[in-house]
C-alpha cells in the first residue's frame, strides 16, 4: 500500500518552529514576561464555570466583538475574532488569496505571511525593504502596479526588525492599491500597542484596509490564542463565510471579553515594557561590536560584528535563549531579543558582556 502525496507546491515547505529550550531566561518568542492579573484569572474562571460547556460557542463571538469594538471605538461590524492573529491571516487568505492570486510581502518580515500564503495556494511576491528596514512607498507602488496583487502585507512594527512604518507609507500603499487594484492591504499590528501610532486610524468602510492584532503580547494571553481584525464590514462578511463553524472556543471568548475589564493594568504593562525596551536598547548599544535597530515593539533586533549564531549558542550555554536570525537573508549576524523583566534584561546583558569579554 502506498500513501498519497501532498500537493506538489507544499513538498518543499517546512513547518514554522521556534526552538524551546530549558533555560533560565527565555527571550525568544516575544511573549509578555508578566502573567495575567490574578483578578482577571479569577473573573475568567468564574465566568467559565457558569458557561454551558455542553453547548457550542457563539459562532459569531458577539459579546466579545461588541466589547472589543467598544474599546477600539469601532462599529461591531468591523471586528472579526479568531484563534490568534495567525488564524485571522489564514482566514483573510482563504477569502482573498488562492490559486491565480498574488500576495506581496516586504522582506525581511514575519515568516508566516509568506508561509500561510503558500499554504492557501497564493503566489508570493517579495519586495525589498531599505537598509533601515523600512518600506519605500515609491518602490512598493511600482511593485503593486506591476504585480497587481490581491493582498499586500505590511507588518508594523515589523517582526523581526521592530521597525514602525509612518502613516505616509500606509497611505501610499493604499493609494497604489486603489489605483492598480482591486487588492487588500493587511497591516499586521501584532505589536501595535508598543508603537507610537496605529493604522486603525485609517480603517473605513470604503477603504481596502485590514488591521490585525493579538491578545498574546499586551494581554498576556498567548496560551489562549486570540487575535482579531478590524476591517470594512463587507470584508468581515467574507471572512465569516470561510471561517470554520464554532472556531472560537467559549473559554477563549470569555477570556477576551473579561480581559478588557482590566485595560488600565494592561496599559501600565505597555508603559513598563516600553521603558524597559529603551533601557535595554541603550545598554546593548554600549557593547562593542553591537548595532541596535530602533524598535517600536516589545523586542530589539541587534547585529553582531562576529558570528551571530556562535553568540546565540554561547548565550544558551549561559542559560539565556534569544531568537537566532543570523542565517536569514538580509539579517546576517542578527539576534532578536524579547523585552523581559528588568531582572531578565540584566541577566542577558551580563551574559553578553561575559561572552564579549571572553572573545577579546
């Protein structure tokens, strides 16, 4: 007996993985270093105990969408929720990508944009970022005009560089799409709360713009997998057509709704992490042979003059795990460091200083 083969276009693909090692300090996956507030956990569990677990969840996640819309000052009809922002992206590509359609990404950027596009049979077109890791509206407009993509991805703050695109860039891409479309601009703001502005300001019912976000970072709910999109109601309607029935569990819907009651605590954490990011970036920049990329996220990308992978390995040996991008195209010698607690930052900095001293 022989087993069937997968689709030919999937044969060369690999799954998306980030190594999880047993170390003292784990700064490789951009999670929040702080657990959710105890009061939130208690409120979530109380609400979950009262939920009819023998019944399917609300397919439309109505209560959660209304609560989110109220917090974001958006109409409920513009909000769509799913199991993490990655599922939101997959749903968008199921609706607007597919065979015979193109998706544009600007490298280096979040690997899952291109990966999920390929999984949905969407052709990926790669645009280049400039030396400072920003997207040129002029160059992007030329690419959009020549390729006429169905979907354009713009990650801001960009993962893994932390780069925040200015409003003018988003408006420039939208103008190019409107002129050469039809197409859809997806601004991935998984780290948007840490930046100084948001493309949510530009969402309108007649604008081909979607902004995606997640509860994993600011809300400390990475384990529960909850993300959302804000988009014109007509686009939300199309997403609901291709989403699996009852795809968002009762536990996750309740968590997302209850978390919004603790908005002041979450905003305080954003302020703490931004402050720690600036301290960490300053201390890293003082180290010899280290270049720090300006970041508007909850992580910092650094480039080492020497062997970046060797640096990653030597940090692991000292109990510190960061994300190794040193062998990625355009990111040679680079490591990405999640902003942790001040204590975790100090342990990282101590390990780095020790490695650099030994290398002299």
